[in-house]
């Protein structure tokens, strides 16, 4: 549907949740001091998605919270239908709040005859009728440019730094597990007044990576390996092995999105790490481990939603 068709006529935030992460949506609603919008997101007997909003949303400022995490095709489609549903119900404005943006890793043609999946997802969200997108630690920030609607890109860094500052460490090095993670790792290193090192990671196939070199010095240092996500856990656990090989002391992992698919849990259990800190951008479900610590992004999302609604700065949330 065409975006921006209906003006906001009621000064009211309405927050709905898809099925991907109702717990996070409920926490965000609590921080906003509102009740979660009432909607039925169900399945027809053949598996098609059936949606019905129980609230009148005409003219309101609607936020739809749905990380597009596994089962990714289901969560993406649910979000598209929710957007369509809100536009057809004459919402004043619809913002897709996507704490984890799936399909983000396929953001360019890095070989012949492959799709640019994140561009297609951006087009689908816009075509469905999203007026804005609010997301967090996307795999690559330039995906914002795939949208012709405003995208606010949040960072989990303030929430993570609060946790990481509680770790007692005399000498600390932040490690990027690959060249693509340097900017993120540099930001953490600056905030933690730590050194920076980079793992030379090569991707052998979609699910397999290998490492040989480490740029920087970790000898005798406590190390925090920082990444946007842990999917199969290959990248981050290979990084653990190499920093240990080069003399790292205690090693911590810090990753915004706990996708945790394939052998990730076994790899984390077997890894020589003190702890793994992740956010609640994706529900952990039954993936439990004493090593995994979860910090919540609910307040950050609530602040960003409130500021969007009030036309206030989002970047101010990161002035720290
Ligand atoms: C890669 O470029 C990303 O930043 C992550 O390092 C990667 O996607 C994590 O995937 P996995 O856990 O399967 O190695």
C-alpha cells in the first residue's frame, strides 16, 4: 500500500507484537506505560497466516515489533501482513520495529547469480506499507540505503557496555572476529578504554569459516570478542581459539543477536570462554547455558519509540 496515506490524527502510540518475540514486546509496552495492542496472529489449517486486530487504530501512530529471526520466512511474512493490516485499518503511521533484521547478510552480489536478499526484504517492507523502520545492530549499516523510507539504526552498545564494565579486568583488548566487525569493535574499545585486535577470518562456505592470523596483540590480556550476531558460532569460537593461541587470558564473547542455529550451543559449551553476553533481540527459547548472559534492549527500544513518536532525536540516545 502507498505509504503515508493517512495523517496521524490521534496522539497515541499503539504497539503490536508479532509471534516472534511477545515477551520483548510486553517489556517494551511496560516501559512505555501502555498496554500491548490486542491482535490475533494465527494460522489457517493450510499454514497461511491469519491476522486480526482487535483494537481500533484509525489515525494512530502504530509500532509493530517483530524480530525477523528464525523461522525467518514465517516472521518476515507475519510482519508484512501485520503492516498491510494496519495500513488497511487506516493507521496514521506504521513503524516496523525490527530488533533483529534477518536476511541482512546477503547485502551484495559477492559472486555471480545470487540475490541481494536484504534489498528484497527492504522492498517488501516498503511495499507492504511501512512508513518507517526502527532496527538494531544490522549486519551492515548501509542496508539503510536499500529503503526509501526513514530507517533509525539503534546500537546495543550502551546496554552492553553497562554490563561489560562490571567485568573485572586489568588489561583489556576488544577483538573483532573479522574485518567487517572492526568499526563495531573499535566503538567498544573506545568506550571501554581497551586495545583493539582483529581476526583475519575467511569464509569458506555459507556455514564454514576459518582463521589463520591475528592482527594486534592479546598476550596476557583479557579479551572481549564483539560481533553483531552468533549464528552457527563458527566465527566467534574460531576467534576464541586464535586469541587463546596468541596468549589471551580470560575471554568473553559479546554479540547483539543470539541467532544460535546449527551447532552454536555445542560450540559455545566447548569454547574456552568465561561468558557470552547477548541481548534479548531474539528469544533464546530452550537454548539455555550457564555461560550465556542476556541483557535487555527493552528500555532502549521504548526510548526510541517514544522519541520517534515525539519527533525527538534518536542519536541523542547514544550520546554517552
Ligand atoms: C559475519 O560477517 C557476521 O558478522 C558474523 O560474524 C557471522 O554472521 C556469525 O555467523 P556464524 O556464527 O555462523 O559464524
